[in-house]
């Protein structure tokens, strides 16, 4: 309820109904003492839920009768801090149309002011130090309100009544341009825009951290940015001037338009148009672009003078966390940026841009959940004590839960560098302080080497719970859908620790929140060199060729043009024949890697998920042909044999078939196999509910077609719509399993 203009709304409503008394925030809810005639009170209570402001969500209203005190009027009291109450901090909100109008109105006192905000918009989560959400508890406490701002803040009829980050050019934060140690405040954004036009790379401090910006049509600038950042091919996101520019660059459907303009302002992935002038280096070999609109007045003002499309990539060195303080920007980004747009409104906790992928059917797949969505709560299907789910290793988030509330953190990143681990620790301790909670239970992945697992084991907790990775995936999907019953969980991803000592990743589980059994899996292949096979898709290609053709794989590999050095080929073959340093895996992600490499769509991986992403983009969506594999239902575990599919891929490749058709037939074939396996498990178990999770479900072809196919077969299908299906959802799943009393450690 905080920061959404709820108290002023209550104030106006009380006055309308002639009531006296007061309203105040308690951390997490609103408390109202109102006296008047019983009819007025009844009308007041009715309107309270019906007329609530746009940003507010009234979950419940509870009323008790009390003796009249004899208040003189109605007033808004200061927030009251409580130690053990549900604390809810609002997420950051993009600049609202009213504020944008003011900054472009030369007669307004906030004309061209980059920190304009009101009760309906502005920074929240990123500036809050502690609850309750009052100015004194935010980084805005450094700025004393001027008389005019103070008057607006105190006037119930004003749009800025109790807008905690209220500011104006007389009293608020300032922006400046810094370059070569020299800072300049006058016309800083105009000067930054001129630099961008001239091809410079400018670090821009925004809402949740620094971006690195450059003109997206300037090929040289974009390539320079890639070079400096050490980022070979992973796509850059764009921020564009307005919706028209987004439409010019991308094909947008209604959902994409709605998401792009939403108050969360995520990066929206959409099919790019050709010949728009955007540098090929923005998203090399990619059919899609990630596009967002300006979400702060500062960004808006930058576009009034700057190029209409800017690369806006996270301000960090490759794989390091987002830079969010002026001091660390000066040290860490000085080799990357030619100039800095800085300001003196401190970011207390960093928050990356969120990413969503709208699908044709009207649903969106969350890819990265951060700014605009965090710290929104997820209602849990089970009650619990305070639990911390520490998350997985890649795309890490953690999740704090208590009672029936779960709060997943913002995207943290891959926990494989000291810097990210530091950021992770900082974010965890900030969350615990913010919500005033101490976890009684800590839940972690079963992988003993995940840094998150080690972190969990260091924490003082009454109980430590281990949760199998794919069980966590399925539990997360159940939990965010408010469900807790037994389902058929399809968990498809790159890798996860299996309790049997093999690498899991193509799993069909019969699971509820508390436990699971493995009802089906992909046929296992070897991962030559373990981790090395994840980094090099050619190794996975050889592993599948070996499984499909035995020793003939060398000849087939040559025919396909898979270029491994003689030495590497010898090592890989030795590993495959002997099983040495060659763990078995049922991973779905590795199958995508192998097929992508076999047909030559992607043989060099420069970022996580690249071979699979490019294979999806290569597929002709109009093609309904499908390769056939086999589902073996003889044993206790259903086995999805994908080797026949790989043989067909190879045949078509050698026959010179179009990659668009090969990729489509592969996708469709996989969907067919998965649906058949679910039917087999459903028949055995009598379960009619399926939950889909894992990074593979970022793939729209698999996600949409498998869902359709399962629904046609009579299943009810649950998918992710709040948390990303990738490992970002693991922390929520861990919390859900622990809340239900599960512990996979002993399984
Ligand atoms: Zn506003
Ligand atoms: Zn002011
Ligand atoms: Fe996973």
C-alpha cells in the first residue's frame, strides 16, 4: 500500500463522506480510524475497495467497531514503524504522463527537471533503506524540501501529496556531465546528447544503476562498446525515443505494445524489421531486438536532444554486477565510457532492467525479473515460518518468505565471480533488513559446489533444507500459480544436480511441493570433458553422433564439417569410449547445443544459451513437419529417446536440407515426444495437471506448442507468468518445498 497514493485517497474519500479521524501506514497495511454515521461509514468502506488508486491493490478490508473519540477532522498521520508486521515496499514506477507533460512545459517550474516524480510514479525500491516507506528512510533524506515542494507534499488535493521522493530544481538532486575529471552542470543532458550523436560511449546513471549508452545506428560506436565490454555477440538492449520508433524497429503485437508502455517498462523482445539503420553489431545474427522506452524524466530529456535509438546495456564489465554508485562508476567504467552522466540521488540497492518475451498467443514469458517488478510479493499456497531460498548458480535470485507471502529478489546474476558474490551478500542482507526478518529455515540447491549452497550452509538457521534443482523448478511453477497438488512436472534446462550422480536436465517428475519422484527423463548421453562440453557445443555434437553412430561418428562429423582439432577429437573420442571425465546427462539444453552445432546454426558459443536461441530463431515457424523419436515405457521410468531425432537431423543435413526446416522439424519432434511421454506418465499415475519449467521454456516454439499439444490431450497446463522459467525461479521453488515440509536431502 505504500507509495501508491493510498493515504491521500483515503483522506479525500473520508472528507467526501464527512468522516473524522485519521489514516496511517503501518509497514504493510493501512490503518484507518474513522467516525461518522453508520451509513457514511458503510459507503466509505464500499468505496475504499472500489475506487482505490491505479497502483494500489486492496487485498482485504477488515473493520471493527469502536467508541467515538470525537475527532475534529480527518488527518494523515506519520507512518508508524512496526517490527513484526508484513512489510511491503513498492516497486519503481516509470514516469507518468502528468510528470512528462510538466518537464516539457516551459512554463512549469519542473520544466526539464530530470528528477520530477509524483505519487503515481518515480523511484521506490531502489532508494528505500528501510521500512516504512517514508522520505526519511530513503536516499532522498539528503535533500531538504523547499517551501513549494513542502506545500505540495502537505496538500491532500495535490498530485504530490506525500510523494516521498518529491523534488524540484530548487531543492532536489542535480545532474551533471563528467569527463576527464571535469564536471559540468549546465545543459548536461544536451551535452551528453551531442556526445552520443558524435559516436561516444556515455555511462548514464539511471534508476537502478548505470547504463552504457551509444547511438544504436553508429556501427563503429556499437563495435567499440562490444570491444571495451568484452562482449562478443550477446545482444544489447535498446532504449528508443517513443513507441513509434519501437514500431519502426520491431514488429509489435498488442501485447508487446502494452508491455513496452506499461509502468514497469521492461525490455521487450520482439522480431526486428530489416533495413532500419540499426547497427548489425547490436544483436549479431539475431532475429529479435530487446527494446524499451525511457522510464525516467532523465532518459526522456536525453532523447529530446539525442539519437532516437540508443544501445542501453548494463554498466558493468562482462559478468560483473551492475555499477550503481558514482565512485565505483569512476573506477570501474572509466575504461569503458568516454563520459558520465551522473547525479546525486543515491541508488541504495541496484536493480537491472527486466526482460519479457511476448508470445503470439497473448501470454508473455518473463526472462529477467528486476526493475518494476521487485519487490512485488507472490501469494504462497502454503503458510510458513520465515524461509530464505538462496537460489541456484546462474541467473541467481534469492527469495524470502513468511506466512503466505514470498518476495523474490531482483536478478542478481551468475554467482561465479567474487564481485557478484559480494553483491549477492549485500542484496540478501539488505532484503532481510528491509523486511525486518530473520530466516528460521534456509533452503538451497543440492549441488554442493554452488556458491549459493555454501552461503546457505554458513547461515545460522534452525533448519537447512536441500532441494533438488528440477523439483525446485516444478515447485516454483506450482507456487506462483497458487497450486500445491501433485502434478506432472516437465523440467527442461541445461544442467542440474541429480541425486544419482548424473547431470539432470530433461526431466519428467511426479511432484508436489513436498516431494517428487522421477517418472521420466531424456535418454542419457555423455558430456565429454564435463563443463567443457557446456562451453563447446561441438563436443556435445560429437557425444550425440557417438551415441547415434558409434565409431562412425568421426566420418559423420567430417561430413558435417564439424571442425575439431585432431588433438581435441582424440581427447573427446577417448573420453566417450572410456567414460573418463565424461558424466552422463539427460539434459535437454545439451541436446539443443548438439543439434545447433550439427546443422551448423551455431558452433561457437560466446554466451550462455546461444546455440539454443539461434536454433529457435532458425526454425521456420510455418513448418509443421516433425522428426520422430521413441518413448520407451517398458521400465519404471519413461525414457525419451532422442537419438533417432539426431539421426534424422544428420540425414537431412547431409542431404542439404534447409536449416529452417531442420530446426523446425527438430522442435516439433521434441514437442511430440514430450507430449507422448506426459500422456504415458498421465496414464500410469492418473494425474491430469502438468507444470512446465526450466530454461528451455524461454523458447517460444517449445513453450507454445507443447502447451497446446498437452491441452488437446486433456491436461491442465501450468506455466510461468511471474517468475522466469530459467534458474531465476529456483529460489521461489526452494522456498515452496521448504514451506511444505519437504527436504530432498534424504531422498
Ligand atoms: Zn508522476
Ligand atoms: Zn523543491
Ligand atoms: Fe535449471
